[in-house]
C-alpha cells in the first residue's frame, strides 16, 4: 500500500487524521488564493489535519466557449508556488495534456488527472515520468474497480506514488450519484483513496451552459465517505461561491469549512478506533 504520509512537505502526517485537499476551483487572483490558503492552513494547524492546497492554474473543461479559463498558465502557477513557499504546504493542480506535465511539475508537488481524462495513456505516462505524486480522478463513466488500469499505466511508467479520487458517476444527463462501493474497490488496488465531496454533487450539462450543484449535501457525502474508509477528502471552497468564476454552484463556503472538519475528524477518529 502506497503511504499517503510520504507526500513531500506534508505536515501532521503522523497525527492519525485524514488528508484534506482543499482550495478554490481555479486561480482567479493572488488575493483569492492567499486568503483561502491562509484560512485553510489555520484550520489544518488547529486540528492537526494533513493539508494539501488545491487550485487549477487553468480550466480546460468548460461548458461554453466564453467561460472563464484562467489568468494565464505561468502567472497562475507562480501564485501556486508562492503558496507552497509561504505556507510550507504541498500544492496540487490539474494538467490536461502531456506537454503540461513537466511544466506544472516545476511549481507543484502533486499532479492531478481530471476525471474526463483518466483513460488518456499519454497524459498518465507523462505525469508519471515527472516523479511527482499523481492523483487520478475516477471518470464519471467508469467503476472503481476499472481504475486499476489507470493506476497500472502510471506504475508501468515507473511511478508508484498514486492516489485515486472518487467523484461520482453520471446518473442521467444532468446529475451524479456516488456509489460508495467504489471506495473499498479502489483501495484494493493498493493506493490511497480520496473522496471529492464537492464535484460529486455537481449537476453538469445544464441548459444554461453553467453547471449546477447541490452543496447542501456536502456534509452528508463527506460523513458517508469517511465512514466508508476514505483516506482523505477533496473539497473546493471559496469565500463567496456565488461570485466564483468556476464551479461556484457546488463549492463549500470557506466560512463553513471549520465546522465540517470538526465533524469529519470526529467520525474518522471513531471509525479508526473500531478498526
């Protein structure tokens, strides 16, 4: 079993708590990233939660051509690197094609493969060859058990530093449903499993061209994931989701993060005491 505690720069990795991956969907500005990172680091320290800061330097998967995609790749990556250095926390970001792997690896600690791209062999191999940790999001169209093939591509390229993330399966055209059987099935592959509790509540393909969401269920999905054995939680969060430039409909308001973490930590500790 790959040990998630070996992520470079991870604090509180011996605390016996779950891993938290959190941050705004996309780098909108230095001010947003700084404010969110500062608050998340405070919560991490207060509750001894191992924490990885997340934000995409660019959003490639957008419903409409005029949707916000980013402030510029290098500018956004430099902001992520500043967070990494200022707060001494690992940073994760998405990559979308093989050419981005080496570029992004120069700024972050973990490369994330978006769900829609989890079968893209060239992308997985390019990410693996950077030597970074790789977080592969499970496609909305595959089972947890099938993710052994995605993990296998990274391993065969010489990298066993792999995480898998559950984020729901398509349920009709405009909704997702979480099958919690996917958590133990992906853990049987021998890698840590993370639960994305915000994207799993996304309502894509809306007629407006803007994805909807069901954020009032974030706590429910988080509690169930911890109880099902998830090693970590992925949460996109924003000080004001209604004004977010991407995925605002399913992000958690930053002011609600601490309360959620307290509840999830209590459940996690209880579950661990029973194992």
